[in-house]
C-alpha cells in the first residue's frame, strides 16, 4: 500500500497487514512529521448464531483517569497522588502511573524506586518488578529522568508511537479498579501517549488568569486528539488554590461553573498543609487528616467514585 506524507509529499510503501487497527498515526521518514494513518481493515465475517451463553455477573471495568493540563503549577501531581491514595483508602485497588521526568509522585509517597515506567515499556523489567507497593491497595509505576529515553523510543517509531504506553499498561490493568496517570506540563509525546490510553480526564485549574488561559489551549489539544480517539473525554474540572480572600478567584470559579456545570468539582482550598506533606513523604490524609486539604480531596474522591458515603 502506498501512502503519501501530507507535509513533504514523500511516498511510503507499507504492508498494511502488519499495522494493527489501533494505530492511528504515522511518522514520515523524510520530514519527521506525524500525520493521520487511515488503513481500511477487513470486517470479520460474523459467526452463525448459536445458543445464548450462560449469563454471568457483570465485572467492574478498570477506570483509566489521566490528570492533565499543559500548564505547570496547578497541582497535577498533588491531585494525582491524593486522588489515588484516597481511592485506595476507600478500598479500591489503584495503580498510580507517573509520566513526569521529575518523578515527584514517588517523593510525595516517601518512596525511592529504582525503576518504573521506562523499564516496563523497554521490556527490561516485568510488571511485577517495575510496579512497587506504595500503601495498602495502592501501587506505583514511577517516572523520573529515565522517561527522557522513553520519549526517544516513541519518537523513533514510524507507526504506532502514540500507543506505546497503552501497549505496556493494558496487559497489567486488570489487577486494578483504577489507573490514575499523572502527566508532565507541556505537550510532548508522553502526554499524547497518555491521552491515547486514558478514557477520563481530570484537569486541575488554579483560579488565576494564566491557568484559565492554559485550560483553553488544552481543550483545543484534546479536541485534536479526539479526532482519532473518541474514547477520551474531559470528565472532571478541579479548581485548585482557592483563596477566599481573593475576590477574583471566586469570579473565575463562577465562570467555570456557568460554562461546564456538573464537570466542575468542589474546589481545593489553599492549604499550607498540602504543600508541607510531601517533605514528610506523606499524603494529606496521613499528614493532616483533619485539614481543609484532606477534607477537599476526600470530596474529590467521593465525586470520582460516585459515592457520597465514602469515608463516613
């Protein structure tokens, strides 16, 4: 099959039978630009009808939640860690995946992992070796500086680079009720990979002008991804750093509620305990369980789990 790069018009001769149906993007070997890959795949012939199978009890499908916004400093990692820890405290089995080169999720949990996501994707370690226990019902697949090499692995792929992380996580996710994925600021191949894996997005938005502007740009990027993967959707908008002493912050909050309605979660109030907890390697529930920060993140867990009776 012959495909032509829409950017530089270079022709590529490929064997379409070797390209999985899940692959949506290709990279030109000439100019290096990515472009949509549309390959017609044969629809399998339906099998003759047989007697209905015995009905079985429905099982809960794992929920894949990405915590993402291209702007930094809005509380993505803090939210990822405390959401994952809160869900684990509520009795769910949770995998927290860190896709940030800073590797702060491990630091916030008081852990010093020797390996993580990079080694899993590169097949240097098995899932049992790369995933480490963090708390009861909570496991961590760490990030860190090694992710820079993972980005290069993704960039070198001619086809299916956007599926790299999904290919690594999907086989092990059945052991969990939730997979919570923390992302880095900016827009890079790893962020795109996360958006080709998760189904739900939780976006922290600090109540300030620059963050709201970044949120608008992020929505445009999400719309571009949804052209190729309709499963991913913005589900939760989490206002962060709410300070009632700042009138403008309340104005921004009201704007969000008017525009996005029930997607807007109860805000996380500015609370010094939240910023102090990582220094002790503790979640907010461990460091200051009676604080406003712990109360607000419990409320977020209730909304995500759709269960107002958690922690009561």
